[in-house]
């Protein structure tokens, strides 16, 4: 039997979407992550939802959510391809011939037409989903809009109605389906006024069936509010298993070194917030025992996401930032110089005094341009006594916030010009000039010897 023409393009779409999502997830904000999960989750049977989203909640912290969604997209894609394969040789003449994802991308008009012509059985969970989508059909245009399935998940009204439908017995759901078929019988789907009238009747029937009283307009005011609105009593603990395993094999000295590196990636307020439970139990970081560090470091690492000790320099090259979330490197490449400088200026504004001092100190003390991007060198610099001395001097000499901001702004522009406009062969000399500007700003004459 020949494969229907719709299968190959759908397969390519699923594979391409997964690649694009996995590239973008590290740069997605909270709302886009939640929308992505909602769209894909709405194409899963209940058992698969529960299995794939055990660690997920819309109330997770951003980096935890990114980690969970990364794994979910991979698992969902495998499921979607298997579901498509199972429908590979179906004729596509009835609703049972389509995957959940195909049903999501069809208009309500098309699905109702198929249901009228061939009463092909939908699974109970699918029928509930289609009734909830029909509730979201406010008018003729949405009834014919194949994008309704994806748009509906933005509204908590859809999720609420779907949850209420899930609590109804199958007999009540079948009765609602029969009301839909009866109301649509003989209706010309091209007649906007007739369709609008039927939709009003059906939406009221579905709404009343789940305990809602019309009018329903107030249900559509908010988009992408967290669902459910109240977080669970206990959020799932999300940790990176590879990091947890690596930390589990460290001795006390290695754990303390890891803690010190993570400290370098944090601002003052973050340090205060994250270390408050630790400080209440131990007088100093050096007193924290192995067991406490082994439990604490994976959680701290997850909260910090993919921050890198070289971000202070990578911010000029690829859009990674020192005090804010990075932007997609592909988007960074498309920005003209003035827009890149604006992004970096916003990053400067977000820096507290310690972050700004670290930025300047690392630029001053890095011996050669290429070492800016060497993680081992930058980690080693953290332990050099001169690094702490220069950091202290930076905080002392530039106590005035305006002085610190002005020097940081001057150096930021010079570093961006170095990356954007200076030929490779001239970069070492230009970088030395930038270090001299920092040294002068810190009232070093000449700049301190390294080591």
C-alpha cells in the first residue's frame, strides 16, 4: 500500500521542528517555554503526558524549566514520529486516521465535517480535547482557522474547560458530541451568520456542561498566565544528572574549588539569596563539609544555568552576557554594531558593583588576548592573590557608581570594536591598549605585573 502524500512532509516537519526547538530552548524565556510545552502536551494521550512531564511544572525556575523542556522535546519527538508511523498507511478519510498532532493542526470546520460524514471513533481523551477547542471557537473565522489548536493553549480558559471535561463521565461527553452533531446538521459552513449562531449555542452547551455560566468573555482576558495558577506544595527537584554524578565523585578540595568558581558567576544579591541557608549553619564557606557541598552544588549549578567563567569576554563575540541571560548567537550575528553595543550597555546596567569589578579585573589581568576565552586560565586566575587585590582595588577606587559605570562603558565599547573592526593580527596590541585604559582608570601606573 502506498504511503499517503501527507506523511513524508509531516515527518520532515516534526524532525525539523525538534532541531530548531533544541537550538532555541537555551534562549527561550519563561512564557515561550511554557507555550512550547502546552502545544506539544496537547498532542499526547494522558498516560504519555504523565510519563514525559513528571518533573515539569509551569512554576519551575527558568533554568530548571529549560533543562526539563530540553528532555521533553526529545522524548515527544520520538513519540510523534512513532505515532505518525502508526498512521502511515491510513487513507486519511476519517478522524481516526490522523495523529493527535494532525488533529491539532486541522480547523474545527474540517474535523466537524469529517465527524458528520464518518462517525469514526475518537478516543475519549481526543473527544474531550475537540470539545474544549470548539468552546474556544468564538466566531466563524476561528471555526475555519487551522491555527486554533495552537492558539487555544495560550488561554487558561481552554485548559480549565479541558480539565473539567476530563472529570465528566464518558456518557456525558457522548451527549455533548451528539448535541454538536445535531446543531451542525444542515448548516452551511460557508454561511458566517449561521455558523456564528450555532457556535454560540454549542459554546453555551459545553460551558454549562462543565459548570460555567455565560457570558464567557471574562475567561479570555489573560494569555499565558501560569497553569495551574497556584504552585504545588512541593515543586519537583530538577537536577542535571551528569553534574550530580560528577560532583558525587569529588573530594573536599575539588568541591571547594567548584564552589569558588560558581561564586565568580554570581552577583551580590544572588550570593546573599543562595547562600543564606548555608550561612545560617556554617560560620564560613571553608567549614562546609563534603556531604553538604555534594547536596548544595548540583542545585546551585542548576539555578545558574549554563553560565561560563569566560562570559565576561564571550559577551563581545557571541552574545553571551555577564549579568543577563544570553541572546541567541544566530540573532547576535545579525545585529549591527550599534545594536550590539546597546545589548552590552543593558548588560552593564544589570551588573552590580562586584560583577562590574570582576569584568574589569579579568580583562586587566589576562596576559594575552587568546587567554580571554580559555576556561582553565580564567579558573586559575581566580586563585591568584593578585586577582583579589585588583578586585578590591577596583571596588575601592571606583566607589562612586558613576566612575565605575563610565569606565565599564568605555572598556565595553573598546572591546566590542576590537572584536568587530580590528584585524586578527592587530588584536593583541589593541587588547594591551585596553588593559592600559583599565589600569589608568584604577590608578595603576604602570599596570601590575601578572602572577
